[in-house]
């Protein structure tokens, strides 16, 4: 790969160094391809991860974590920015794609995928990220509160699997891991890509994918100092995330034939529920997201751990005035758990006057899920012995009477805005994650998901990125990081 003034020549140009882009870049580079990665953000030094919330939000999150959807209700949507993308600031939870979701993708979207065929892709990623189950000791007292309540109610539950090695339970996963225990792509796949010869260009805002006569020819970007930059490559993998990938494809004049580009946005709308316990909890000690309750997963309702330092609790606590001050004075006895809904609502992403506009309205069915989920979370905390339970609702509003406008929500895991569907009239991508009608252009991020997953999508995005990389290399995926041939291969 040679650099000539304001451009690079490569076999493949990967746009984005998060969950999808970093994986594709590393696998292609290790497979002998020359790779150039264009990343809008910058590298983040873990020595600078101070856990001070205002500072870390401004440094690690896009727009200081102030991105909001427009709709009923408005929903906060935090996204990471920089080498590692959102893997740098998520909780590290690693679920495989549920079998029922893969079956739906096969039958409804014509995707040639199954739990068995994707197994080697998941294994490869899990080994690369050191994925393992959180131990009860490391999970901490906040998880123990939820475990106790679920056990007393007889609800299905367990400890989460996550990508961490040598974790000491600092409790600030979403503010940048200060010990680099969380195995985000910035310290796993990106170094692998570089060691294999890939060039990582940071501070590069990609303006468009270059298309000539229906084929990819590279990508044009503008650097932080305003200088133009170009990568010339016959393969372009777009991995800028669910919000920005459809906008980039649209600016490039591709992917819009079906009318689906920028549509079908699914989120995991979520809410945090607090409880004041009789015992000391110290929620900032231990892994914040370490435990789950999946008793109602078949109904689209999932409970997962959520916790953080006092500044985080103060921001999220659904109280005001004196009641807020009194609860925070008893912070050490506060427990917190999250409710996440697998949504049937769908939104859209587009630009208006040069600004990104994310439209999303919560459907009646999803409101019903929140009503039930909030009532069940109160039941869970009551069973665990809570003295008080604080729901994210206005004072006096009961869960069964909650309206959409009453809900105070956040969302994580946006998906689907460039969804894959074997039919060019129904989706933006085909079964190999190639953009319909644009030879050589592929997508490797959450925007490619045909539907909501019902679980955290990090592992699914990375497994499908692995599948894509080995498809481009023209070979199957060995199920170990050492490329040993165990006979099981991802479909390509």
C-alpha cells in the first residue's frame, strides 16, 4: 500500500473502526490484503480515563452524549466516537444472536444464516475478545439484589458474559475502562490490523464512497485540518454505525433503490429503576452490567444490570428537589437495574439543513411492554427487600396508567437503517452484506441488521463482520483465533 500525496492505494477501504470496521480490517489484513481504515474520531489514551463524567462524556461520546431522537417521547441515544467506536464506552455485554431471530431472518428476509452455521464466527470473536461469564464476586452487591429478587420469584436469570480480561470491577465501563480490562476493538482488533500492515487514518470525515460505472473505486474524506484525503480501493466496507451509514450511502448516491435506506430504525428503548435497600449496596463497586433476568424475554422485555458512580446516579435518579437530595445522601444503599424493550416501533434517519434528524415514536405495543416491565421491576425489587422503589415516571403515576409522554427513556443499540434483505426491492443489502446495485460496497455495522435482536448487538455485529471478511477473502472461518481448521466454517 503506497501513499501518494493526499491519497492511499489499497485493496480495501474500511470506513469506521468500531465493532464492525475493526473486525473486517483485521481479518482482511491478516488474510494478506492491503487495508486502509478511515476513522472520523481519534485514539483515546486509557491513562486519560479519569471517570469524571462531564470530561469523559465530552471526550468519548459523539456530541457529548447529547444526541436525542425527535418524537414521542424524546429519547437520549448515546454513541461512542473514536478508535473503538461504541465498544469503547459500552458495558461489554456479549450475547449471541438468539436462534429465533436468525430463523426470522431466514424466513422473512431470505438470509442464509443459522445458529449452527454462524457458530464458528461467534467462537472466533469470543476468543479474540476473551469473552467469559462474570463471577458473582465481581458482579457486586447491586447484582446480588436483583439475583435475590429473581430467585425468590422463581424467574429465569443468570450472570452475563462480557469481553473483559483482568477486570477489577472499577464500575465505570461507560466512561472508558481505566485498566484496559474491557477488550474493546481499539485494543484488540485495531492493533491486529496494524500489525498485519493496515493503515489507520484518524480524524478523517468521509464525505462519499466513490462509485464509477456501478463499481466501488474508494472513498473521499476531509481531514480535521480541512485537507482532502482519498483512498483508492476496489472494495469499500462502510461501518460508520446505524445513524451515519445510511447518510453516507445516500450522499454517495447508492443504496436507495428500494426506498428502505434510512428507514426501519429500531432501538432498544430502556429505563433505569432505582430502589433504596436496607443494606449497603455501593453500586459503583463491581461490574455495572453483570446480571440479567430473561423471564419475560419472549415478550420483548429484558432486565439487565445498570449501575454507576454517584454522578451517574444523580443524573438518572427520577426524583427532584428534596427527595432527590435525600436519596443521594443515602447513595450507598441505592440499587439500580435496567429495563430494555425489544421494540416493534420503527424510526428513520435523515438530514435536514445539514443536521442529522432521528425520528422515532414509541408504539402502543411498546408502551404496553414498558407498563408491564416497570410493574415487574417493582415486583423484583420488592421481593429483594427494597424499602422504596423509584420508577422513571412522574410522581403519582402508576405503571399500568403510564402514557408515552410519562416515560423518561434512553436507548442503546440502534439497528436496521440499511437492512439486509435478499430481495433488492425490500432491503439495502443482500445476504452477503453487499449494497444492492453497487458492486464492491459492503456494510459491517448495526445498520445491516434486518430486525431488532432483543439482546445487546455487539457480538452479532462482530460475528457478521467476521463472516463478511472471510467472504471477501474467499474462504471459510476457522473457529479459533489461531486459524486452526476444525472443520466448521461460516457460510460465505
